[in-house]
């Protein structure tokens, strides 16, 4: 499982800034996101652009339930795609009332490594039906009432993280379902920091998700994520220290935010 997640973080262009997660209980907070939100990220090694990733939120219905249909995609660009071709698509249908995912779709091509999987979550029975479309195999696995998918986890966090109560050094986690099984993903809160972005200086919350060290990443704490310290909590920068070099994904464009994007200075 760790190797699969490592492959996704590395070769999936890290558009899963999106992979911040938490088990903090739901609170009566203003929704952090909504219909029409769109963010685009530039993935780069230093000044060299390796690719772009984007994620969009649409209001929709699924089985007569109101949902947020979140669609993410990532791809290599320019000369990078000749060295390592990536074309990834992720989708999550999130129940707008419970904030729990109802369906997850992952269709990827990462240097010839392909996946075409659909997961349907049965919230009444606490099960997940995994449909591998490449070989038309369907299996069912058990989940817990709090299980999130790889995309919905970040949106759950954005709506439920109480930034006034979280403490520096505190480790938070969430029950996740990925591929064919559930697991517990963890991250550590590092504090607050003013980050210089292409939009100006922005107050941020800084997190460190735990990854598998030694194979691709230098160590367990090789990935750092900065999200805006405002009501939006959108990802601004992801940095991964690899065995060779450093990879970054930075917010490049955005529109449709539910709240003002606060910039300290240009």
C-alpha cells in the first residue's frame, strides 16, 4: 500500500495536494468550498516545468442525492512527457450533506503504468465495491462510517479543521480507502508561515504528511504542504524532497473561491 501511494504522489504530479487528511470531528463552520471552484497547479523541478494539474468542483446529483462532483487531472508537458508520460484523471462524488464520498474514479497512465478503477461506497452497509475496468473484475470490501477517498479527504479537512485548536506538532489522521483496502493516513501540523507566492505574500498553515522513506523520498518526513490560512484553505505549495533533487507543485491559477483570498502584500 505504501509503495502504491508513493507512486501516486510522485508520478501523479502531486496534484493531490489534495491528500491532506484529518479525523477531526465535524463542526458548524462556513463551507470552505463550493460550486465553481477551480485551481490549477504548476509542477516543477526548480525553474523547469514538468507538468500541470487542476481540480474543479461542480454541483451535481447522484442517485437523487445532492453531491459535489470533484474532478482532478494532471499531465506532463513539453519535453517532460517524452521522458515520463503522465495523464491522470480522478473524480469524487461527495455527499453535500454528510461530506462522505459516494463514488470515486481513478483513470491513470503514468509511464505505461495504467489503472482504470471505479469505487462505489455503500454508506448504509459500510462497504465499497471496487470495479477494475481493465479486466472487468468486481470485488467488495468493508469500510468504516468515516472512510474517505483520496480526493474527498482534502475537502473534508477544509470544512472541518478548527485552526484555532490545532497545536504545533500535533499529528492528525483520517481513515482512507485506496486501491482495494483501507488504511490510516497521517500528517503533522508544523505551524503557521507567511509564504511568498506568485500572487503575493500569503499567511499559510504548514503540514507534513508521512510518506515511505528510502525508495523515492529521502525520508518519512520528506513532503511539506502549505495551505492558505483563511476560510478557503486552498493548497498553495507542495514540496517533496526526493532521493535525487526536489519537486514542487505551486498554485498557478484559481477562480470561484467561496471566500476572499487574502494577500498581505504584492
